[in-house]
C-alpha cells in the first residue's frame, strides 16, 4: 500500500500561535496604558511642583501663614534651608528695600517666662544699610557715688596694648567739679596720650564724642602729682584701658544689641547700658533697626527669645543671657569652631553647614569666600560684618571681613551686620 502522507497543520501549534498573538496584543495594550499613565503622572507631578512653588512664593511674603506653619511644626515640609522670605524695610533716608532673609535653622525658642515655642531662624542675606560700632570707645573716669572735686589727679595706665602709655602715670587737673555721671574721655590720640592727646570732659555718657559736645579739654602730662585714682584695670575709680581704647566687646551691653532691637527713630532710642558707656554718633543719625519695619506685620511674629553669649576673660568669663527679638549669629551658628564650649552660643545652623560644604565646623581665623556679605544698599560691595561672639582671650569682637576672613575687630569700628530673628507665634 502506498505510503501517502498528508500534511495536516498541528492543532497544538495553531493554538500556541493564537495565544502568542493574543499575549502580544495584551502586552502592547499594557505598554500603551503604562505610557499613558506615565504621561498623566508627569503632568500631575508638574502640577504639584507648580502648586508647591506657588505655595513657597506665597510663604515668602505671607508672614502670618509662615508663622502658622512654624507653630504647627510643618515649615520644613514647605521650605528648605536657604529658601527666602522678604518684607518691606525702610532705611534712615526713607529708601524702601525688600531684604531677602534666608531660612537658617528650625528649633524651639525660649521666651523670658520659660515657655518654649516652635520658631524658625531667618537671617538677612545682605547687610544693613548703615555701619555701626559694636560699642563706642568708653570713658576712663565716671563718678557714680559723689562728684570728683576740682583739683589735680593721677592714674597708672595698665593693659595698654595699643600705644605707648603702659606703665606710665598720667596726671591732669580738673578746673571744676566733675559731677556724678560726668565723664573724662581720651581723644583719638589715646595711643600717645602724653605726647599728643587730650583728656576731654563731658556732662554724661548720653553725649556723643565731638568737639561741639565736650565741656572742655585738659592736657595730660606724665607725673604723679595730686590724688592717685588707681590703675586702669576696671576696678575702683577707673575703667579698663581696653574699653577706653577700642570699646567693649560684650553683647548684653553693646550698642549693636540696643540698635538692632530699637523700634524708634534716630535720636529717640539711646539708653545708657552701663557705667563708662558713651553714646555713639550713630544713635543720633541712624534709625533703630526695628523702626525700619514700621507698618509691616513681621513685627507681630518676631519673638523675643533667649540668647546666650560668652563673655571674655576681662569681663570675668562665664556668659550672659538676654532675650532679644533681633540678634547676630555666633561663631558656632555660622559653622565656625567656637571659642566657647560647644552649643553654649547656639547650635550650628544647617544653612551655613550646607553653604560651607563641610561635615565639621570650619577653623577660626581663616578665610571663607562663601561667608562674604554685601550691603543691601551696595549689592556689589563686600562688607565687614559683625558676629555676636566676643574674643574670649582678648577684648575684641569676632567678625567676617570683606574677603571672608573670620577674625577679630575693635568693637568701636563701624561695620555692617546681618540681622537674625526667630519667627513664630
């Protein structure tokens, strides 16, 4: 019988081919669906980003809404360190600016009654419009219990690191009684008092230094005639020579603190903070810093919180506690190695840690270009900017200069500053 074979398609192969085609169609359909969903999600994410950006834009100027988020502990869900807010501020010449303020840190602030509240620390990105002394050079003599009668007196100069007076006796003659609160101040030639300086008499520390303000001048000589008043070491009847020569580097009594927290116009807010203090000329020529925010609701949300600042050894060491609406950053807060014990003057601010790009605090007395500050009214001009920390082993004040160098400055130097505050409710 002939072996005739007929080629009949396999039912099994035909079924598998059909299943394969169906699967491919389903995969194509699923791929199309996924592509459509990805397209939808990308649009949704873009919309969410736009909404978030719009919310951040709103927060940048809506201080009331900002304070609500801070109070609720949700600020870092809407803003990141380095994000900025701004509100109108007027300089002494009535020029209006909208200074940007960087979000630097988020933590609790402590009010004077001990209550702790959620706050966010914001600091001006630029410096203030005017330079101010941290503290003016002080008087050397100021009676507090009784007038100093007219007559001849002498004192021994100690602690003079700035001139040629150290170890010398300075003699002078008062032609009339120096009343309680009256002051004797060396002129700018304090570094060569005997050879080229004068001792000027003022009615009180509420009178700024100037030829038109002093009562009269005395020409000192080297000698020990008359009544001995003591040594310029800050005890007895005489001020410490460092404060006479360069000013007092102490935050609690500084003009910087007074000015930053003043809500009055020029000539209205000066209050003498301590014996020997002298009213700086800027107290009569520069409006109080907070006065620049007049009419702005930011004043309703800047909280007066606890600020701890170390004192130098001339002040006896230790620290001061103040409650300030406006303050300046310390060394540690800008992520520079502190002189004080870690955390005393406040923990580091995350903004500066990121700005410096470091994992450990940066060494003192070095230069960091990223720390350079520019003025709000001279945006291309670098400024020397005050910090809050005093030089603990000397009588100078820490600052960041125009090159970004972190170093010491004489407190009487007129520098700019970057005000910081805690916002909350």
